[in-house]
C-alpha cells in the first residue's frame, strides 16, 4: 500500500472554490492552454521559500513563466556526469525545447538557505558539513560566494551580500552551460539577476557593469 491520505479539508474546499469560479469562468482559456501547449517567454529560477511569490509580483497568468524553485535559487555549474540534476534539467528544457528568451534568477531577503550557507561557512553549523546533509551539499555551490565577501560589515549586512552573491553565482554558473553561452552570444537569450525584499516589497536588479543591485 502507498502511504497517502485524503487532502485536508481546507485544500479540498479551496480547490473546489477555484474550479467553480476561476476555472469555470475561463474554461475556453484553459482549453486553449491545454491544446496549444506552453510558450512561456521567460524562465524564473527562485527560492522554494513560501514567501517568494513570482506570479504575484509580476501579475502573471498560467503559461507565462516556466518556474523552477530550489533552495536559495542556485544554479550549479555545468556538470554532464550522468547524475540526477534537477535544476540543470529544468534549465536545459526551458532553453533548448521551450526556447525562452529570458532567464531570470530571483533572490530574496531573509533567505534560510543563504543563512545556512553563511552559518556553515562561518563554522557555526557542523551538521551542514555532513556528507548526508542535502542542504549543506547543495549550499556548497555558494561557498565561493562566501569566500568572496568583502571584509567588514555586521552579520545581517554580510548575509544580505551573500543573498546577492547567490544570484551572481547562479548567473555565472548558467554561463558555463554551452547552450546558454551560445544563446547569450547570439542574442537569442538574455540573463537577468533580481533580488526582492519581502518586508519592503522592493525589487532590485543586478547591473552588469557595477555588479551591484539597483531598484527596478
Ligand atoms: Zn530562500
């Protein structure tokens, strides 16, 4: 037997409400989405954090964004080693099959994954150093970002810089995928780095020249 249980009532009720209203009122739109397939213009790579709500801040509809979420919005370097690479698979599908025009990496404030990386690299989270820690090994992607943090600043400031570094690291790693480097060079694909402050509702964009983040 597979150990599954019925959905809790609050989810069943919400689903039924959505089906009776939003879905029912827009049935032809959903039919068209099903028949025409998806043609998203952009892929967004964001954190799993439940407070990061990509479709809400961009007012997006179904079919508009190809979204991949993982801990701390990280993209690993290109490693064609035959292992399981969920993020790389999503990136490959978006660029090679869906042919999205924009790849957006969206970081955020108060990121628990980045905090974990900060603690681990500061020697304050030995459990994350264990080989068996999936979070720890995933956050290894951001170690070079921690090592590259400028001197000085208090801990909250340095953690924020590390959140920004997570976005920059992901953009750099995206460029190690041959089909992305080629897409950028031939101007078929543009990369974007963003960071949002959850409490303030602000959105900052990574500037290529200064390698700093500025308000959108
Ligand atoms: Zn996060």
